[in-house]
């Protein structure tokens, strides 16, 4: 049993030492595995380089990207919706394949995508960005979000060298732990072999130290005397060699019922196993198996072997648990990298994050932005005291955010949600109803089903106080290309941004209204902005 356990520990330990040591050497202390690099061809000199969606479609791993160009390089990562807007229809180099030692791609068709045409450093909305001369590096965590990496050389004649690798946090120390665990298993196997050999040597020395027959001429009975155990007259010639009996066993207890009774020698009998007694008796001519009395709690008896086997099995289990359990806990901390799960959800991008909003409005507290499949995008930035909601829009990723309107509101604002789901048809119809109600109120002064705020009432009263007759107010749809209703999900309901054009004698006014559509209850207006259109 000990030999089996020792062989198992030695084999598995050697395997772990080889695998863990080789992996730790290959990964290195920086937990980075370089997969390959590619210098773009001559016809792609000066062009932007972009990773194909298949390159970043993994989870539980960090993608290491290095870009190098003689005159310097801009390196950034963005959401795929942004990258499609920036590079869609342009000529750039796309990394389409990535395997160990093999990175390559193709050149697309269209107008050249260079630093001069893209101006990447001026764009807001990159998830991460850096510049370097001549080299830049980024570590991109992959969690299933559709991401792209874009590198743009500064000079039009430079060719980018693109290097791709992978970083797994703690990979080096995990491999070291595997190797150390294998070494401990090797030591445990060696110790078990030493222990087994010492037990075998101890058993052999015990047999050598057992009492032997007295030497010739010393305390030996006279030949032919009854005590010498010589055969009686008429018995076959020659002496009969009697077996030794275990301690506590008398010769009478071991005498077969059919064998002749023979006197025992005067010396003490050494302990010997029962099978040896049986074989000795058969050799002396006995035909029956001896039936000795069972000694109490004797480990040398056959039952004692079974009693010793159980502790040995328990010891083996303890050794395995002591070695493999720490290994399992070490490996449990390593998330297994793999391909991102397939999903039917369309790739979308949140219109704006709070970090982006704070770049435009330093004291921004909330950003209400739905998810988009493509540009144009919009968002509401809440900030300041008195509280304001700033409506910003962007038609392309390369464009700057433009302020469309600023609405002052009173009272607490709803909280944002982690993911703004696209409104369904019923919600869109509800938003349209609120827009029609607001349009009717500006024209007639009457509204049903919607709660008005005091600021909206005062704006209309101020308009009438300036000499504008009620019958001359005409509220129409917004300009072409401007959605009349924009909806974004918030905690407990939705916010609706309503756009109208108010036509009065001698002026055209842009009317922007923000309404809260709760999940249950009447919609209410949060604020209104009325500005003249030049």
C-alpha cells in the first residue's frame, strides 16, 4: 500500500513540477504571455490599425497591446459602436487573426484613416488612451464587452508594429504554487519510500534476533534420552524437527488430533506466523491443519494484518488531502480564460458615462443616457445649483458634444440605472401622449393627465405678458432630423425629453420640456426651456 501511494505522489509531483516550472518560466513575473507581433505592410504606412471583433471576444483575461512607430503612436481602446463610427468606410489595417507566433490582417478600402483625418487625440469618449514615442502600451480587461483597440501613427510614412499578448493576474505565482506543490509531493513520496524500507529492515532484524537452538555441546540432552525428542523404538530413523510455537501457545494447543504427541523442547519458542506452523507440520508428515487457540490482541496473528491495513489507508487519505487541497484552493483563484458567451443581444453602447459627462460639466452629478446601436447619440447631464439638465447630442464619434438645450428643474432627480433598456412600443406611445398634451397646453392653456411645474407655467405667462396673444401661438413639430420625444430609463420610470417649435408673430422659438414618466402614476413636468432660434 505504501509503495502505491509513493508511486502516485512521485508521478503526479513530477508532472506538476515540470508543468508549473515551464509555465512560470514562459509567463514570467509580469504575468504576461506574448502571442505575436505584426508590422503592417508598406501599403498600410501611416494608416490606423484596428483589431477585429474576434480578437477581443474573450473573458477573464487582459489583452496586452503594444504599438510602435518611429515618430510616435496614439493607442486607445473604444466601444465597437464608436470604432464603427470612426473608421466605417475608411481605409485602415485590420488585425484579423491571432495565434501563437502568427498575427496578421488585411487592408480595407476607402479614404485613408490617418492622424490628420481622424484627429484621435481630440476625441472624447475613449475608454482608455495613451501616446508614446516610439512605443505605447495598453492593458485591456476583457469581460465580454465588445471592444476594439485602435493605433494611429503620428507621421504619414510610419508603419506600425502591433504586438498582442495576454495578461492573467497572478498567473506566475499560481504556476509557482503548482511547481512547489509538485515538489512537496515528490518529497512526500520519497519519505514514504524511506518509511517503507525502514519497516522492512525492522521486520527482518526481528526475525534475525529470534532465539535459536542451543549450540552443540551446550545444554543439549544426551543422545537417545527421552528429553532429546529422539524417536522411540520402531519409529523411522532420523530426528524429527519440531516447529516453533508463538508466545503464549503451548505445544498441546498446536498438536493435531491425528498426529502423534511429541514432547516440546525445553527452550522458549519464538513467535512465528500460523501459516509457517502449518507448513512445518505438513513437512513432518502431519495431515491435519493445527487449530491453535486465538491469542488476544496479537498483531502478528492473521487478524492483526487487517487491523494494520486500515490505519495505512487513513494515512494515505490524509496525505492526499494535505497536498491536493491547498493546490485546489490556489487554482480556484485563477479565472479560466475563454471565449465570450454567444448572445442574441445587439451590440449597444451607452450614450455617455458619468466620467464623460464630467469632462463636459465638472460638477455633473447624474448622466441620463440610453443605449445606442449607432450614432447619433444624446444624453442629459444633471449638475449645479440651481439644478440644471443639459441636453447634449453627437452625430459621430469624432464630433464634439453639442449642447442643444439647458433646462432648469426643481426638486430631487431620479437615480440612474446600470443599463438603460430601449423603450417598448407602449412606452413610446405614452411619451407621444405627453408630448401632445404639452402642445395643447401651450396653445390653449389647458392640460389633462399631466402635472405641471411652476416654472413651466411662469414661462408661458411671461410670453403672454410680452403682448403675444393666445390665438397667435402655434406649436409645431421640431425641425427635420430632431426626434420629438427622447426616452431614457431611470429608477422607477423614464425621463422624456420633448421637443417642439413655438411660432409666434415675428419669432420662432425652440421649446424643450423634460417630463418624468413614473411606472405608476401621472406623468409630471420637471422643467421647460424656451429659446429663440436665429
